C-alpha cells in the first residue's frame, strides 16, 4: 500500500504472527522479505516473482521495498536475527550497482534503528 501507516500496521501484524508461530514454522518469510526489501530479482527456491514483463524480471517499487523493509525489521527483531541480517545482507549492499538495492538496505537500517533497542550493539 502507498500509505505508510498501512504498511506499518501490516508489518506489525506480520511480525506478531511470526512471533506467535515461531520463525522456524515459516522459514521462508525472512528470505522473501529480504528479497522484496532489497529489490533482488535473481531466481531462487522460493519462486518469488516480484513483477515480470516479457522475459524481464522487474524490481519491486518504492512502496513495496519500504513495506518489506518495515516488516523485515520487525520480524528480525522478534526472531533475534538482526546481526545476521546486517552482516549477510545489508552491509554487502552498501556498494551495490543498483540504486534500488542500496535504497532498500538504507530503509532496512532505518527501520532496524527504530525497532531494535539494541541496534547500536550489532
């Protein structure tokens, strides 16, 4: 959704569901949110297709990346995987070739700083 409050409410609800179920019951959720937030378009075992035009796979738009970054932040805080996300996904993207991936990484960092009380310790 284009409205930030709607994205926040959806992200919060998703994080609560993942917390209630346990991240081990929905192991694909962090991978899918990471792909959407960071605008990754290479194929994977999840089978996600963000958008496709002919044979070209298109990246997620700004609203989708922002919403996925919010949800990813909250889910990672709930599941205790913030350090792994930062080390494995966000830091390597600081020099990524696409602006969309760099923007998604910055959004993730922004939301993690807001959502994680221990953010400075990572």
